[in-house]
C-alpha cells in the first residue's frame, strides 16, 4: 500500500489532521480536503489518486453525493465511506451505490487500513478487467485476421500501435493475403471507428472517370455530369480511405493524392476552390512499390508519403501453422452462411491442405473450403489444388500461370523460403537454389533481406 495516493475528505479539522498523519505514517500520499466541492476539484486535478476515504456527513453535501459523482464519471478509484455509529442504512446505501467498503465511527487504525486495502484490491481488479475487456474488444475488431504465427503477431502489434494515430499506412503483400482485412481492422480499433471506412480498388476504376470517382466533380465538369458528384475522399471525411492497388493510379492522380497527403485538401473536377478534409489514408499494393519507383512508374515523393508506417501481410506459406485455424474458421463461417453442417475433413486431406503452398493465399483457401461446404466432395477439393493457378510442378517442369507472375516478388519469396527451410543457414540455402554463395548474397542484398 506504500505510495498509494489517497484523497481524504473530512470536515472536522482535528479528525482530518489525525487521519492524514496516520495514513502518511503508513506510506500513503495524502491529499486532504474538507468538503465534497474541494474533493471533486482535487479528483479532477490529479489522476494519480486511486483511493478515497470520505466521511458521510460533510456540511451541505454528503459522502454519498461524492460517491455518486465518482462512479457516474468513471473515476478509477476505490472508495471507503465512514458512517456514524449504528447507521446501518447509510452503510448499506453506500455499498449499493458503489462503495468498496464502509467503516462505522469510531474505528481503530487497523480497521481503517484493512478497509483501504480491500478497496485498493477491488479497484485493481476493476482496472484489470477493463484492460482485458479493451483487449477483447480489439481482438473482436480484428476477428477476420486469423493467426498465431509470429509474423501475424507482428502485424497485430503494429496495427494496435498505430491505430490511435493519423499516420498514413502502406500495406504490402501478395494478392489474397488479407490487406483489406488489415486496413478494416486498423480502422475498427482507431478513434475513427464510428466514421466511414471507404475502400476502393484503384486498378478497377476506368481511367476516364478515376479523377471524378476519387476527388469528386461539379455539375457540368464533363459530359454526363448532370449533378455534383461526391468523390471517395469526401465520402470518407472524418474516417478512413483505403486505396487498394495504389500502384495503378495514373501520374496525374498520383500528383493529386500527394497534394492531399501534404496539405489535406482536394480540388474536385470542374471546381476552382480547394476543399479541406479530415481523412486517414491507408494504401496497399501487391506490387513492390520501391521497384515501381526505380522503374519510374511511381512517384518517389508519394511513395515516402504513403510509406510512413509499413505493414507487410505475410503469404500463407510463410505461416503454415495458421492453416489449420483458418480451415476451422472458414468451416464455421460457411456452415452458418449456408445453414448446414460440414463433414470433418479426413486426415489425408488435412495433410494435403497443410503441406500445399497456397499461391492464392488466404483467399484461395477460403474459396476451397466454401466449395467443400457446398459440395462435400474431398476428391474435388484435392483435385482443385492440382489444377488451379497452374502453379504446381508437373514432372520437372514449372507451369507458368496464364496471367504471368510478379518476378520481383517471386524471387524474393523463393529466397525467404530457402532461408526458412535451411534455418537461416545461407550456405545451405544457396545450395538449395543452385546458386553460388556470392550470387545468393547479392540477391539477398537486392531484395533487402
């Protein structure tokens, strides 16, 4: 109980001084007041106060009114009320209104210390419960982000660290890793959670209407603009705007985005006045933006404006220990969605799913489990893994997907996989890839691994 800060409320001067001296001798830090009004002022001024010991009768107001004010305004304090001898009704009412304990006057020193210890312990339990509830609330907000692998725990920790700020976040990762889920989770645990979350895929907007779609347009700004159009930035005012596949923005739109990130203003198409907005921007891309910058395809200044806080969503093959949890999650999800029970997967099928590299990441896994939920056919599930994406080896030949691959990302992933398989032994990893040690180190440096 040493160094516990206590607020003493007693209007009898002699009693006030006596109790303050007694508590001070026990190691308490004491703020002594003589009325409810003084106590409220002290409580508001000093957030270190964790205990209140108050007399019931305090001039015009009473200790009960101080108790009600404290609980109504959620001050995190333990409270003990002193009542006149035999005032059982007062004691019962104090407990009912939220006091942690009461003392009947006159009381002994040891009785006072025991009551304060009880109140302090009750207050600590309340604070612990509040912390746990806050953590559970944040976990609920990130419920669709499943994962206990260390790389996913880093994602959760980073989201929690930056959620309360307005910092711009750039989420990287392959297609299907859950970049939008991470953006939504960040929004849900931020102070903006009750404001709009607007998501837009920059690669899915026709270039001819992209500027109006993002920044808005005035009536008559272009053919077919029969009325003012509210852009996505304005729609997200006060909230969060998620720009998925931001690398697909044209140079002109990159410039306008940079202007907003620097000044917090936009200019709708056909308008000559700037509009100030309060929008947090979260961007994402499956492409390596730094490589895009080096190739002159993306503005370097915009890259650094977006990449204030980077979050990398790991590929599913990098967190294989999470595959079982995800299968269970998707089975429950689709069971509820389609209103039927799903047969458990056989040990053979589970082994195949756990060892599969999942080129389509979590999105592909979700698709496979949804199909199984509808058809209940394990053979078709395993067959789909053999033929989808064209990325399994057939004999000694690698089959290139019809849509091509991002070579930069592919090479980086192969390097990471080789290091993981060889437990970061670079010599063994280089041998696994058929590279000389020097060539392997060169590629690590190239990809900043």
